[in-house]
C-alpha cells in the first residue's frame, strides 16, 4: 500500500452520491438471489456477480439494477441492506453519507411505505449507534417510471417524512425522460424544506443540467459531467457555487465516458467548479469510495493535502448540520496534520 493509498484509507469522509440498492454487497445480493429459487436472473453466487455486473451500456445497467431491486420483497430485506451499506461505508472511514433511496421501487413491489421508512430509519439509528456513521436520505424519483412514480415518491416523502430525510432527487435514465415534467414535484418538496439534488448531464448534454437548475431548483447536481461542454453553464456553476457529485468509475462502467483518461473531472476542477468524489453504485461498478478518491488523486495529480481538500469539499457540499460539519472538517485536518 502506497503512502497516499494508506492516507485515503484512513481519511474521514462524507459520501454524497451513493444509491441504496446499488450499494448492496455481493454477499447480500447472492443471499437474496438464492432465496428466489431460480426465479431471478441474478446469480446466487457472489463470485459470479462480477460478470453479471459487466454492463454493455447505461440501459443495460438499469435493467440489471432493477433485477436486484426485484429481490427485495420484505421490510427485513430493506433493513438488512441498509445496515450493511452503512457497515461497508464505515469501514472506509465514512462518517456521514447521504444515501439515495427510491421508495417507490419497493412500494410498487408490495412493501408498504411506512414499513420501508421504518426499516431504513431503524437501520440508520442502529448504524449511528454501532458504527459511528451518520446516514441521511435522499428520496429519489426513478425517472424511467414517469410522473406516477414521482407522485408516489413525493407523497411518501411528505406523508412519512422519516427523520433522516434531507433531500429530493431524480435518477434513472436521462434519455427520453425530460426533467421539466417533474418541476411541480420538486417545487412541493422544496416548499416542505427538502433540498433539490437531481441527476443530470451524465448520459445527456448540458441542456439536461440547465433543465435541472431552471425547472427543479437543483442545489447540487448528480454527475453533471457534460457541463464541461458548455462554458456558460460552467461559469454559472462556478458563480452560484453549485457542486457536482462526480463518480468517475461509474461514468466509465456505464459508458457515459469512454475511459478514465478522458474523464472531464480535471477540466471541471481547473475551471473552478466545486466537485465531490463519490461511488454511486460501488459493488455493481467494482469500486469503493476509497478507490474513487485514488482515481481522482491520479486524474488531478494530488498529494495528501489535495486529497484532504477533496474530502473537505464533500463536507461543505453536504446537508449535514453545522456542528457535524465543523467536527468532520477538524477530523480531516487532524488526519492531514498527523501525516506531516
């Protein structure tokens, strides 16, 4: 292990773009698949999942992702998955994570909304007690399911309003899913005090990012990497301090970017755009948050101080409390000082 790799491994971090089901470990996915008695295409063997998670393109990724969602049939599955996600993050010294949860994906498969919210909240409280990690929720519209899913997601967010809920999002495919149609849902969520964090500009051009800003009131953008192709958009992001949640390996694995060498992260950072480094759906993409920090360090040619600055940028872009922000910034500074 190199010095920088060891530094990243021990660095306290915040994770701002990580999906709930997409973070299920191979062990958990295989256990759930085994229980389906062959009814699912998901292999019940952890070692076979790497091949199953070899995505041809973004559409194939969505297909595989939904096949894993189909395995979650009971509130106990939701609770187990949530706690195990927290455990995997805590092992990487993640102190705070905003986890994207798509409640409609579970309620539409027969798990009642109160049970979904109770399961994630029970796991959240237990994870903070047992593992020292603070979890918060982004309730996410699965864009491929359209306005009915948006209606249901908003209703669950406003009627259940679990204590850990801080934001409202939009995920799934961008192609063929216009952002403006969800404007009323985001207006209502923002009026209720939830923050706006839609995906945009991952597999589509800068226009999708503009739509997220203008129609959804985005305060952060999930991915947003195509902004690099529009100087006016880059200038807007810089002027208004709107961060991008960047997930380098995910962008390559889904075909949004041809290779890491071609990733726009260095150009975005050079232009002054605020970025956080995140893992998206880590087991599905064969990565971890620590791995993503190492990728970013390589792309940006960073030393330990530069990596610490990336970690601080994620803290500052988060929706954590001011006391948690102060505490985590201090932890990061202490970790860097201990290295010197």
